[in-house]
C-alpha cells in the first residue's frame, strides 16, 4: 500500500519533469531553427557570423559595415522572430478555441475572426489604402480593425438570449465568417490590376515577407500577454472539457470564462492575422500533436503548443524562402501541404485506437 501511494504521488512529478525536459528540448531546437532561418537564403551567412552580428547589435556596439549586417539584422532576424511569434500565437489560440467550444476541429477560422481580418486587409489593398490608408490604418491596421468588428458582431449574435453556449458561438462564427468570405471574394474580383490580385491572393495564403522591427512590436507584446492570460485560466480550460455542469460544480463561472476566452483568442487572432495573413492548419494541427505527447492538461499543453507552433512556423518559413529559386511560396500553401496529411494520419490513429 505504501509503495502504491508513493507511485501515485511521484507520477505527477514525473510528468512535470518530462514536460519540462520536452520544453527545454523544443527551446533548444527552436533556437537552432531561428539561427538556420537567419543564416539560410539566397545569400548564405555562416551561423557564427549571424551570432556575431546579433551580439554586436544587442550589446549596443556600432554596426559593422558590410552587407551581412543588413541581411541579418534588418531583413532576416525580424522575419524569423515574427514567424516564431505567429506560430506560438496560433498554437495558443488553437488550443484555447478547441477547449472553448469543446470541438477538436475548431480553430480561429471557425469563429470568423480570421475572415474579418482578411476582409479588412483585402479592402485596404483593393481600395488602395495599404500604404497609409484611410485614418492612417495601413494594411495591418485594416486587418486588425476587421477582426475587431467581426469579434463584436459574433459576440452580439452569440449573446442573444442571454447565454454563451458553444453551439451558438460556433454557428454565429461560421455563418458570419462565410458571409465575410463571400464579400472578400467579391472584392478580389474588383481588383484593378494583376499586381493587386497577386498581392491579395498572396496575403490571403499567408506571408511573412513584410516583417520588420516596427511590425514586431505588437505581436511581441500580444503573444506573451495572451499566453499569460490563457495560462492563468488553464484550470478553467480543463474544466470546460468535462462539460458545463461539471465545470460549474467545480466552482467555475462558465459564462464568464467563455467570455474571457473568446475575447483573448479573438484579439490575439486579430493581431496574428494582421501581421502575417491567413495561415491555415497551424492552429488546428499543433494542439492535436502536442496532446499526443503531453496529454490534455492545459497547464502543460499551452506552453508546449506555443513552443511547437513557433518551431513549426519557423521551419515552414525556411522552406517557403528556399524551396524555389525564382519566387517565394506563401506560408499557407506549405502549412496546408503539411497539415492535411498530418491531420489525416492523426484521425486514422484515433479511429484505429477506438478513441
């Protein structure tokens, strides 16, 4: 009996240790991937030179003359960091949304927020306001404004009748998202020239090509803040998966929790889509892969999903930049090519195991 109790007490500690080790490994691999993302490209830079440039910049030394400083610090480091931030944010959002609506197939597109951001950005491109735009919004600002407007609309519809049920939230998001998607398609048809159409389609498929230090500022604040907000509600996320009645029995204010989760995930999604376009499958696939490794406890799942999402998108962006000599691939194309087979494999594995 004593040994049985001892094993029960040490099991959570062992799981925590394993997750800590996994997070450490992911962190090291992510650092290596970031180094590769900066070093590889049309003009290769040795990794040692990459870190030398970064060290000189971070230590406040005078930038050394030459093209390496421009390539590394001004072009590739912001892009690599943006890929990591967007990937981490999508991993967090996907994990939270799947618990929010108790649906393993949920992602930000299900709630319509991505569609609203896409409509705002496409309108900015087609109407010619992407460079500075009406009210000074620019492309990213227009995308974020579209996301917030959609958030308010979905919120209003989902709250009709005083409830905040998952089914009502999903149906409102899907219906409004499809409507906005149709309007976006109409705007694409109104594009004045081939270059405009190309810009719209490239943005709709996701792109990190516009990364710069100024663009990094908002996601660099929003993603860590979003993670802290979600991590503080990890117990509530676990409770939601067991059903509303069980969660309420555990002392969780279910309606308030859903309202908070919907707000955090919507704002974070708006920020991510505003800086990177619509990137498919990352928010859907990452939580499933991480659950297979660390289980469904959101105290462990959230940080691992953020790290794995960051690593995945950094690697995908390397492929997008280097796969073709003549042009860059949209990020969403590569994530879809990876994500669809991966999801089919996970589905087959679940069905095969009877779960």
